[in-house]
C-alpha cells in the first residue's frame, strides 16, 4: 500500500487535470508513477472482479495499456480534452482486457461498478450479470450483433411513468449519456452508430449505454419518490 510519505500523487492532488497532463507530456517521473498508481487502483480490481484473470495478468494488461498510452501521448494521438488522464488509460486497459478474455476464452462477469471522475475504482456495485462474449464478433453470446436490445435491460418496469421525474433525471446524466440514450432508445440506432457520436468503439459503447441507462433509472427512482 502506498503511504502518504511515498505517494507520488501528493504533488498533483492540488493541481488540475491539465497540469497533470502537462507533467506527463514533460516526462516528469513522479507524474508517470502517479498515473500508474491511479490506473492500477481502478483497473486491477475492475478486471479481477469481472473475470477469472489473475492479478499478474491484470498487471500485465495494465503495463500494456500504459505503454499504449505513452505511445499515443508521444505521437499526439492523445490530446488533453479536459477529462482525467487516468480515465483514458483505464479505457485503454479495459479494451485490452476484453481482447485478452476473448483470446483466452475466459468468461466475463459484468458487475458494472462505478469509478470516480479521476478514473479511480470506487467499488460501488450497480448491477450484476454473467455474459460470455463471442470471440469473433465481440457481441454478447445471446445478443445479435448491431441490433438494439431494449428489452435486455428496460429502463422502465412500470407502465405509469412520471415524466417530470424523467426530465429531471435526464438533465443530470450528462451530455454523453444524453446523446447515447437518445440515439439508442429513441432513434433506435445501433451501438456502433451511437458510440461513434461520442467517440467510442462499439464494445465501449455497450458498457456506456448500460451505465447510462442504470444511472438514468437510479435518478428517476430518486425523483419519482421525492
């Protein structure tokens, strides 16, 4: 466990995301050590609780993700856009983890746990399902590729909808979630199409759509009973 004495992130706790990005761009050693710690704290528990990968495998995937990020940073493929760098690295690691599971035919348990704004894993569980991805298409084993499946996790279980509560909830889920939910549920576009609108590949869009739907449902339930 990293203590306050040897925690490289202490230098950046009072600084903003831009300053941290600039420190990485300048190849500041402590910034890279801090990024590794933040990414490890979010990704390793995420991978371990959602699959049968070992801690060593998760750390290997993390190293590959860090290497990919370093290359993206060096070549200019990654440009700071106001969001935490650790969240971007987490996304890279998650995509590599999914590829690792497919390659090794490992079952994936989708717990859908939340992360803080800086990409740190919080351990808050939202919902739990067990799914096996198809090794060729990357879709869920029970799901047809590129086909919206609203019934799989229907947002509304009651026929009596409080539309005022819906409006309040929708206003708070964030721009990306608003775009994703409207695209998928209202326009009935595919996950690939909806993901491309907010800069996500289809696999990432699948996770994003699920989380956004659960977030909207949670807010709706909160306002409906308020």
